[in-house]
C-alpha cells in the first residue's frame, strides 16, 4: 500500500509526487505486475493528474515502471532468472561501493549508521515491514555516500527500484528472514577497518534479505501454478 508522506515546504508538488512514488516502489509499496493509473494515484496522493503523469514518465524512463502497448503502466515483473541477475548486480556494485566508502567513514558517519540500524531494529520489533525496508535502504545509502563524489548511487538505486516490489509479500516471514543482523556485522567491520569483512556483510545482507524474499515470492508463484 502506498503511503504519502508530508511534503517539504521547499519542494514542488511535481517533485514530491515523484519522490513519494519512487520511494513507494523501492520500499515494496507495489506488487510485481501491478497496474498503476494516473487517476488512482492522483486520488490517493490528493493531487491533480499532471504531476502524477510526469512522475510516471520519469519512472518509466528509469525502468521502475513499464509502459505497455495499450499505454497502460504497470510495475515490472521479473522472472526468477532476471531476479537473480539483478540481485547479483546489487552485490557487485554495493560491495565495491562499501569498500570504497570505508576510508571516509568517520565518527559522525558511524553514529548516523548506528542510528539507522536502530530504526531498522525498531521497525522489525514492531513488525512494520515498510519502515524496515526504508531503514535498510537508508542505511545502505548512508554507507555508500560517505565517499565524496560517489557516482554509482543512481545505478544502485535503479536496482533497488527493480527489486523493491518483490519485498511486498515478505511480512509473514520477517522472523525467518532477518535472523542475523548483517548491519551489526557491517558496523563491526567498519570499526575494525576490515574491508573484506564489510564486503562480506553487505553481500550477505543482500542475499539473505532481498534474495530470500524474492525466492520466496517465486516459490509461492510456482506452488500456485501447480495447484492451478
């Protein structure tokens, strides 16, 4: 379910709509293959159709949404092979981003990372999956952007957008999915200035978190196909 957050006073309606929809897709606010309509989103967000239309065009160009032949728009639906390919692209880019950021993480950045990890822990305890996904992405974003001039974040976020919809159905398996706090492992590696341990923690976080959830989605789809 898409939840509209408050708009900053300095932010235009057009920018706000784009930000809310983009973050909603990234955090699992839409199902894989779900159709989206301009009028429906405009009503949900309480805005006119024009900023929604512009936001959808931008999101289609980023690959976050898919334009169909009949001019309808939907959330892309990956198959299992495509999912694994995007997942491994995340691992490749994000482990490298973490490694390059490590020398620039000072005490202030470390405090920010700990605070974001704390927010993730609170969301997990409350079984608030939407907040958990957002806190997880915020932790990763904060880590990678410690390095000045970091230019691969848009590439990384494009992968988050493609995998986000598969996070939607994971609420029922939170306890099985997040048995090991990979963020705690990452923080320990940062304190030790151990680049290899940091890369291993980030790779495990991606594979054990997003990877587990996505595979669970495809297993359920396959089971439904066998029943049908």
